[in-house]
C-alpha cells in the first residue's frame, strides 16, 4: 500500500512538472496580402482580420507584400513558418503566375483554409472618355493600329490582364491589340486611369466603386452572367455584345504547407464563423463583393480546377505556348 501511495504521488508530481500545452493562438497573427493597400484584396483581408480577432481572441495585422506581379507576396505566404501565425489571402494569380514562368509556385504550396469571395471583372474607362458603351470601345480598338489602346490593373499575365485579353479573344480580336501595363493592383491602376495614363482598367466594380460614384470613372460592362447588385445599370457582356465570356477573381485564406491539423481545423472553423457573421455579409453586400465559401479540401479542389481552366484560357489567348 505504501508503495502504491508513493507511486501515485510520484505520478502526480511528474504530471504537474509537465507544462500544459497552450491552446492556439497564443500570440498575434499576420495576414499577408500580395497587393497594395486600398485595393479590393486589401479591403477583404482587413475585414477577415477583424473577424479573426473576434473569433480567435488575438491581434491580427495585415502586411502588404507587393511586387513581381504577385510573386513576392504569394512566395512569402508559402515560405512562412507553418505554425498558424502567418497566413495569407491568396488570389487568382496563384493559378496564373506559374503558367507565365514567373515562379514555380502553385496552389499545391499551400494549406487551403477557405475561399472567401469571388468578384467578376468590369471594364472601366475614365469618366471623360469618348466611349459610352463597350461596343463603341471595341469598335475603336478593332479599327485602330495595335498599341493604340493600353490597359492596367494588375501584373503581367495576372487576373485582370487575362480578363481583358480573354474578352478581346472572345470578340475575335488579337489580345495584343491592347497593350498591358503591369501595376501593383487595381487601386494604382485606377489612379493611372483617372490621370490619363491608361485607357482601360478591367477590375472589379468594387475596386472602382469610389471613383465611379465620384463620377471620375465609368464602367461599360460586367463580365458575369448577371448584373452587379452594386451597379445594376452596368450591362453584362452578353447584353452588350452577345459574348459568353465571363471572368472573376477569387480570394481565399491559405497557410504554408505543413500546418498542424488541429491548427488548420481551428482556423477553418474561425473563418467559417467570420464568413457567416452579419458584419462580413453586410459589408460584402454593401460594397458589392461577391461572396462564396468553400472550406479546406473543397477550396483545394476549387483551386486545382481553376488552375487547369486558366492554363487552357491563357494558351487560347496566346499568353503562353
């Protein structure tokens, strides 16, 4: 009996000597964004960050890592320590950059957490542009020498570049008729548009919202099967030209490969709660952002399919061999 009591006492002491495992998270979290402050991706990241602070009970900071047509920021997301304290809001470009030979990174470099939104592109011109419809703009592009018109809004071969190139291809025009001017994102691209430096910005209507409402920019068409709730007067491509071309940019939360399963599940649960919250839904609706949620492996499958589709599209429009 004395031996048993001694053994029990030793077990209790040994157990007490082992520190309890802290529950994730025990320190602040950083969300990396591959695009500049003020753009649509930055706005969504900050909204998600605020929601995660509430759900996880820790501070969340947003860090913009721009450059290289999205390569710099997306590389930083993949190369971070897989401990749940550095996350990323990945964008469509992760399924575009490697096709262009800009990086070896693909969606497989990440642990997929959750798709959070998707936004179709609009075709924006300056408010004082002589073109009042997409049909007029396309006619001018077709009848002008190559290089007469230029466009911007993202990096070379990235989402909005593919959007305008695919539109021209769908209209039977050589996509190289419009010169693409790389930029750090839609925010800077739209400022260039207002300043007269470029002719077209194929970005989401959300990103162009403030300038449209200030009557400094006008949108000629929406690359979706349905009109935008934000600007219902903007016609779809189908309505304007009969084209079936549609294009949207997505945004989703990722972590580096190797994230522990328990941390992954904790983050997916928290992101689901953020997405379902009134704050998230009301903000996204008010801003005109498209909402779509896919968790974990479903998001991974979405990225895989999206990657194949983009590769086929980019080959069709001559961006890659």
